[in-house]
C-alpha cells in the first residue's frame, strides 16, 4: 500500500529555512509529483473534513 495525500504540510522545521525560496522549490517538485507539498507556518490552521 502506498500513501498518496492530496496535500502535505511540512512542520517542525528549523528557523534557518527561507520560507519563500523553499516553498518555491517545493512547488516545482509538487508539479512533477502531483502532490501539493508546502512548508507550514506558525499559527497556520487546517480545516479537516472527517
């Protein structure tokens, strides 16, 4: 079985990441792989339908 989320938010990262630059690189990767991957940000809220 392979997990294939529609969206992934990366959390618990060091403050040394350049959020805008690294999200740009993740966006390019996301387009190739078909999965929306982004760095999360402090205070971000995520709506979850159960």
